[in-house]
C-alpha cells in the first residue's frame, strides 16, 4: 500500500526508463474524479506507432480489473450486471496526432475505487515522453481514483473531451446508466466531440440521445465496423467468453437497439460508419433498429452500404441519410422519411458503379413500408477512392430482395430527384439481374409507388418511363387520403391507435 501511495509522485519509474508523466496522461496521476467509463490517454512527443502487447488495470489490492489486447479484443457492451449484452470484436487503440487513446472493456471500473495502469513496453513504438524513449509503464506509476458516486435523475451529460465537467466520458457509459432505469424517461446530453465507439441499447423506453441543436455535425458517433469485423445484423445475447470458443454476435452496426426498445429518440447528431468499401465485408450500418418506435430529428447518418436497417416503426424528420447500395433497408412496418436529404454517394472501390436507395423487406403486405415524403434525392462524392460522384442514371429508387416472405412496399411522394436516378426509377425484373418485386403488380395499397416527382428545381419529371406494372403512380385522391401527412402514414400503429410524432 505504501508503494501504491507513492505513485502520486510526479516522476514515476517504469520498465527500463524514468520519465515525468505529469500532464502526459489522462486520467491525470492522482485524479480523484475520473469517470467510471474513463478513456486512458497518453500524449507523446511525436506521433507514435502501435506495436503489440497488453494494457492492464489493477485495484489497490493488486488484483487485475481489466486486461486489454491493444491491437484487437472482444467486448460485451451493456451494464455490468446485464444478462443480455452486445458482444463485439473491437479495436481498443486509436491515435490522434501524438495522443494514444485506449478503450477499456465496458463497465469494468466502479465508483470510488483506486486503480493503477500498466503498459507493456512493446505497445508503443518510436515515441518518447519529454525526450525519454517509451519503455513501458510499470506498476504504481499511473494511478487514479474514480469519482465517489453515480449520477441521479433523468438527465446525464457526456463529454469525451472534458470528462471532469460531465457524468460520463463515453456514450455507452451513459446508455448503461439509462438501461439501469429502463422505465425512466432519460435524456443523454452529448457535448461536442467525436465519440469513437459502438453502442448498444436494449429494452429501454423513452430514451433520448441529444446532440447540438445548432450543429448536427458537432456531435459525431463514429466507428469503422463492418461485416468483415462483426458479421451479420447482430443481436443482444449472453456475455461472450473467449474460453468458450465461438465468435461474438453483436453485428456490424455502429448503434444497435433491440429488446423492445421503444420511443428511442436521436436529435441533432451524426452517426457515421467509417468503413470504406473495398469489396469484402462491406455491409456496414450506422444504425440497426430492432425495436418498436424510433424518432430521429435533424440527424445525419453516413455509410456506404446498408446505412440504416429499420424494423418496427420509425420517423426521420429533416435528416440526412447517405450511402450507395441498399443504404436503407429492413423488415419494417412503417418508416417515414419526412423532409429529408437522401444522398447517393459514389462507390469508393468502383467509380462507374451506382446503387440502390432502398431494399424494402416490409413484414406485411398491408403495411405502408418505406415512405419518402417531401424529400430531396441528391448525389455526393464517394467517401473513399477517387471521391467521385455516382454516374448519371446509375442509381435506382429500390430493388427487391426477391423473396416471397418480404414485401417491396415503398412510396416516394412529392420528392425532388437529381439526374443520378435512372429514368426507369425502379430496378425491376431483369435490370442488372434484379428479381421481380413482391407484389409483382403494384397498386395504391402495396408495392413500388410514386407521386409528384420533380427535378431539383421543382420541374415535374416525365414518369412515363417508369417500370410498367411493377410500379404505380398514385392519384391525387390516393395521395390526399393516405400519404399526405405523418398521421395518415402511421395510422396503423398499435392496431389502428396511430402515432403522430412531433
């Protein structure tokens, strides 16, 4: 214990080197207010390289609390005592300029506890601290204490860049708090910053993630997750244990919400899957929603393939959704994009390729499916490669999954479209080898529907070239009676009770 207290000294010994860590690490040496979800950071004299090895955290009794493989590890996202978690492969280490950030496993630290950190000498390569080459961090050099008690109430603050002024440093830390009171209407207020993490919400209602109302790019939740790293859409399940074998099953999204999550609200923030298409494992959702109701207002959702997978009921108002291949899809009931920008970006690994705005897998023939009301379909540069725009006519409004258990229910209503949208509109039977939609003959009640389409200047488009039979042009009466406002579009919710989000 005497040696542990000595770690509060400004100069600490380490494996083969002595250097002054004061001001070079966060949480700071001797801090007593570290959040329980603290990110561990070291700032070097120059931008370092990552080698290999382990970061370890111990309590004052010398018992290991966490061991992290700095190159690649597995995490279980969710509260410490939760029986249902999201297990994922993750990359624990990031470098920004000269600062290295290590992300511990989820929910391993407790309140009002003393901890110290060790770091293998091979973890950092070609870097120094105040002129002394890095050679590891030994026991009892870098220590800190977490704050005394957890927050209370229905609003918590998250700040990645200024954790002493907030309740949590990570979004998942705050979500764990909210999931601990699943029936309380909780707001998680996110301070500006880039939160590099995957997230999980399970079985929690009336939860709001609130960004910056003045700038929806000020708060970004971003991660390079994809089908090659975490295959499949994923779901919550038992905690993953490496010794038991198998693979984590938490899926490829940045944010996954399931377990009956209802009235999840996202406001004035950006969720970005940073994966760049390279031809392997490119499905990479920003959000997978497997709950009941989702409402997103003034948000930005970015990826390339499969940006949004939506089930249940969801409403997007004044949002920006970006992608290229099937970048909206899912087995939904009703999804409404209202006054949104639907941006088709170029394909990073194929400059001549286009894409598909939607692949509907609506669960019921009688459900309205995916409705785009008063939206603008625009084009933008690929996030990688040559950053080219999609070619003229290379993008289609939708394609079918080609399976009888899914329904291709979609409607573009009073939307503006740029010239990247093919004159045929829909990728019907035989176009590029695409399958026949279900239903094969569209009507006002089901299938591929459209009304009031114009170009970006508001000039009506000639829809006579749209794919015959497999698509349908709504009449003015059909539009006015079923697709003119959100109350009509969500009228079937809860057996006809309806939903009119505001």
